[in-house]
């Protein structure tokens, strides 16, 4: 059984979708023959410029076909669109003519319209099509205020619903996303499966972490961390407002990572001594980054529940750290935290109320209990168990 997996990023790229795709490909490799169809590896200067049809490499016995694209800076909107378009065009060409013929085509959502390219491949190759959705577009893009004209959003949504109905199976990362597809898109619930990103062991660090932890914590007694993408999904300015006056209590806030809003947020917090920004650390040092915090922050704006689920939730659980979640109460993040009592959920839009909640957490004796609960939850959401469910769905299509 030949399985084609489509996603723009694959390791050594370290995006969440790239790492998850690698784990899926390795698992599928034990029961079938996976081929990954990805884009240029952004880490490698030799691949970053110029168009090319396809380059094949083998990583851990997985065949990876990489197609080219333009390589404009992601901050340049038109250039980013061209990067997506050229990647997807070459992906379709490669997928339609590749050998061996895929029995199953699986698409992730990086870039957001990758599913359309994969559907075209599955149509011409007469393959089963499975759509693995991490972020629901165009709903998410429109909800965060991305400048998409209403007409284009409606057209995109119309074709996206057709795409969802064309799928043989749909895999989503949360129950709230499944509910949204059923209620707002009219998709048959029986073909939607919930497979979570899940918790995975941190890579073995190359240092003892002393310098990393010291750099993150500085001289604060209590440190809250937001580790991950600083995009349009979170209430980051509200969080900064909540920490403005907490430095006097030796409470610090550290944002670790990159994202479209980072520059704007740095400017917003330029006079707040208790708030700092740090670039990503090497992937090997993730365990030290997560262990440096007394509290981890997760934020999702109201109205985005069901459209996105931050994968860092599972990293925090694996690190056995308590969570402060400024998220809608109906979101999967909120439901998991409440069920396993591994943190505090606050949907407030009041910075002062959030400040008081942070202070109360620092002064309480509940953080230790939350840490233990987080570790217990990480065992429930183990990635290996989730991937086993995924492979069973894929192999099940061979029998139908």
C-alpha cells in the first residue's frame, strides 16, 4: 500500500507540522510505503533559491520528494502567496506523474490550501483522499482579521466545503473542530476522526541547561513563559497589560519564539521591564526551555475555538508544568485543563483581573498539584497512541 503525504514542511524544518509529519511517516513506514511530498527545506541555502522540479532524498528510510518554489520573505504578502502558489503547482505536477501510484493521498494544511493540491492528485490517480486539518481556513484567517476580501473568503469557503465533502476521511486535532465542521459546514460526523498532536519525549539536550534557564529567569522569583508562535491567534497585548505592574512582585513574563506580531508586541511592551522577548532556542534544548517556567501561558482569542488548537499544550503537559490559559471556555484547551486540573482557565478580557489571578496562583499551594496533574494528562495524550489511531484509519481504507 503506497501512501502519499503532502505538506510544505518536513524535517530538518522544525515547525510543529513538520515534526508531526515525520512521526506519522515513520509510523506508516511500519505498515505500508509512505512517500512525503514537501517543499524546499528552509534551513538549507542550496535549496532556498531557484525553481526546480523535484529532488528526492531518503530520511530514516522514508522517501522525501522536495519540490521547489519561489523564496520570497514571508513578511512580503504577495511574495508569500507566490511561494505557496509555485510550491502547490509543482506539487500537483509531481504528484500526478509520480511512481509508484499512491493508493492513499493525505494532505495537511501547511500551506492553508494544500488540500486542494492533494485532492487534484487523488482525483487523477484515483486514490483515497484523507484530509488532516490542523488549522481551519479560511475561517481562521478571516477571524483573526487577515485582510481577505469578503468575496474571496466566501469563494474560498465554498470550495473548501466541496473539498471537505470530497474527502473519504477527515482527521482533526480537537473535538471542538469536529463539532464546528458538523455544525457550520454540514459535514457528516461519521467520517471525521479526532487525532490529537499528543505528547512526545523532548529531544536529548546537548547542554545542562544552566545558561538557558538563567537567561530566561533572570532574577525573577516567578516566571511565566509563552513559548511558540506570536501570531494573530492569542490575546498577547492583554497578557502584556496583565504583567505591566507585576515586576514589583518579582513576577516576569518571557515570550520565546517568532511570529507575525513579534515586532508589534515588542514595541507595545518596550517600557515594561517585567516583559522580555527571546528568540527560539535550538530544538535540542526544548526540555530546558519548558522546565525554566513556573507557569506556561496559552492564549486563544474568543471566536477562534474549533479553528485552532496550539500544539504547545502537549509540550507543557509533557514538561509537567501548570498552565494559565486565556482561552474560550468551550475550547478543547479549556476542557482538557479543567478535566485534568492541570492549570487555570480564564476567558477574561480584563488585564487587572488576569493580574490578580496570576498573583493568586503564585501565592497558592496548588502549582505543585497542577504539575503532577499535567504529567498524568501527558500519559493520556501520548503521541504514540494518537499516531496508532492515525495508522489504523489509513490502513482501514485499504480494506474498503
